[in-house]
C-alpha cells in the first residue's frame, strides 16, 4: 500500500473557541502519515495555548501578522512538505476517521485530486444538513461554471500542482484555487463520502455581494464574458424556480 504524506493546513486568528475540535478530528484519524500545519495571524486570545496543547498533532506552526486569509494560506503552502495539501480551517473537522484510508487504501492509484461531500455544522458542532451544492463523481474544471460545486475543505490536491492563492481576490480566491487545481489535474477521484464538516458563516457568507462580484470576475477570466453572463442567468433562474416550487408545497 502506498502511504502518501498529507499536509493539513489550518489558518487561525483568535480561534480559541473552535480550534480544539479541529485538532481533535485530526488526532482521531486512523491514517498514519499526516503533517498538521497551523498558520496563525498573531492571535491575542488563547489560540496558541491550544496549539501547544497538541504537540502530538501539530507538526509545525507559525504565528505572525499576515495580509489576510489567502496570504496565510500561501504561507501554509510554503510550509507544506506532503504529497497532498488539504485546507481545514479552525472549526472545520474531518467527517470520518477513516476517510484517508478510503482514498489511499490497497487499491490506491495516485490521483491529482480527491474530493467528496460536505456537511454544514454550527458553532457547537451540530449538523445543519448537507451543503446545498452537491458534487458529481466526474467533475472537471468546466463544471465550475455552475459555482463552487465542491467545498474548499473537501478537496485534497497534489502539492506539485497546487497553485498559490491569488491575493487580488479578498473573498473568492478559494473558488479560483479549486477551479485552477481542477484545470491542472489529469487524474481526479470523486466520491459521495462526506470528507469534511464545514463551520457555517465563512468569509463569503458574510460578504455575499463582494463574493459574487469576485466569482463573476473569475468566471469571466476562465470561461469568457458571454458564457459567464449566460450561466449566471441560468443559476438565478434555477434558484428562483426552485424557491417558487418550494413555496407551492
């Protein structure tokens, strides 16, 4: 059995209330080749005390001021030494203790990307249901014309093809990062297994208008202006149709 090294990168800032459950979920993993990296933005609460509490989990960590979330993620990429990188932010958890064994078991064939489904949880870790946008097993980069079809936290990317985050985007750089990763990938494995539990209320949820504006710019860059307008029109129509249908039930 091949046993690739997985670099789990966690970006934190004043995350003392949620970080521990993330580290515990890494600690519970049955897979035995994990590198856990903490990139902290100079927290002034108890975040670093929690980091120091788990020396058996955290492989390396830094704490310094950064230029925002995606700058911190780029620092994590620079620190990573694994075969694959996996971004799991403070408050997010790994859905199953054996998910990596499923990906990298006896039938393992080296892929460029592994991905799966996502559960949404609240601040207490309780389930709020599955993510609205669902994946399909044969996704390509062209499918992202329909939006962020797979959660950032449910994607493992081979480090040699992983791009840096584009710091020109403040909200939606993760959308471009996943899209570009899929575009670079040749072999991809999708699964209906839940990969991560995502803490609701992320950056894009708090800045929906700006996030949508940045996503439109990214889509235009990859797909062209007219297709982007068309697909956004179809997405809005689909949303309104579904909403109206639910109102009639």
